[in-house]
C-alpha cells in the first residue's frame, strides 16, 4: 500500500506540472546515433544564437536542464539537449555492448551535432555525461566545438585513482544498490535517496518528484549496465585546446569536488575552475542564477561573439 501511495503522489505532481511545463516544450528531433540507436533530442531558444549542447548524467534525461532552457539563456542562445542511449525518451537496447563501447557514444554526440546542424556549439557535460563527452573527444577531437563546460565530472571510473574522486554519497556505493533492483519499492526508495543526495538545498516537492520520475525512465536492467564501464580520460583531457570552464559544487557528495576538480583542472591546459558555495551535484539547480550567468559569459567568450 505504501508503494501505491508513493506512485500516486508522484503521478499527481507530474500531472500538475505538465501544464506549467507545456510552454517550455522544445522542438523535438529524432537522431540516429551510433550503431543505429534512435536518440531523442530537443532544441529551444534563439535558433540564430550561439549553440549550447547539454549532455546529462547517468539515469537522467534532457528534462534535468529545465533551469537552463526555461531561463533567460534561451533569449540569446540556441539550447539543445539530448537523451543519452538507454535513458529518457531514447532507445534502450538490451545488448550490454551498446553501453560499453566508447565509439558508439562518440557517434551519438556527433550525430546530434550534425543532425541539428549545430555550428561549433559549447558542450556542457554534467556528471557521467563527462564520460560521454570524452568519448566524443577521443574519436572526433574538439575541432567542431567552441568550448567545453564540465559540470561535476570526475572523468575516471573503475581504474586506479578513480576512488579518490568519488564523494561519500556516490551513486555507485553500497547504499545505492537498490537503484538496480528489480523490486519496485527498493528502486523507488533508492532513487528518491539518490535525488536527495544530489541537491544541497531541499528541492521543491514538485521538482523533486519530477526528477525522481525522469530517473526512473531508465529501466533497472539498463541502470545496472550504465555505471560499470571502466574509463580513464586523462589522455583526452590533455589534448583539449578549446576554452574550458569547470564547475563544481562544494557540497557535492556524489563526487569529491576538491579532488575531482583539481584533478581535471590539472589535466586540462588553461582550464578555468569555478566552485559554488551551498551547491551540490545539481549545482545548476542549487545555484541556477549564478551558474547561468557564468555559462552565458563563458559561451560568448568561447564563441567570440558579443551579447
């Protein structure tokens, strides 16, 4: 019965929020990614402005960026966000190889850039989205980008040195084992705990429920696959030559903002490291106004355009 009440409450808040979100629904694009996987992408804002491509983290979707696409940023920039393979509205192949092959992720990002006709966008990669952007950089380089904003990324997983980049509340820890559970109540409870851990400030009930719901659009069998691929992108970071802004919340418990921030900053020539007080893993929600202002300034500088 408790499970039924949880689901009912979630659905009620989602339906209540649907009308409010209708005005910010973007233009939808079907994109054929690596290996033929069907991806979903959206575009908002000023279609003639500098482009920003947002890449979400594990078990998320394009909807996590609503504090950006539903903001003043949309007046000046073309904002694009995709749902990564296996997540959100994108196709969810059952084959493990579809999620463990770097070149496929690289092709996904290239396909979004090409299909939507993005001209040297600034790529924003949050959390595990940093792995995906590094996959793209490994195969294609940064020649088609104006700049990069890494947000709360570690760039290492499952390799020596990766553990020290994790936070105390990492989603790969034992406390979050229920995220991969086939038992619905375990999955719901663990997802709720994970979402709470990502935000430093308590999220409004409607927003909290919405983020829990978009997390659960990723099926448990896919969740279990997404976080096991070992990655070490030190060599990729060293080759980046476009402007880079690094953004970390000092209250992040998913990754360690101190060790991760300084590791990535030391690996990238001339990267600009920004820390946010009173912000966690969801720093672009916790401190949305400051983050959006920082991103606006960075995009204009990286794209060599004036406001």
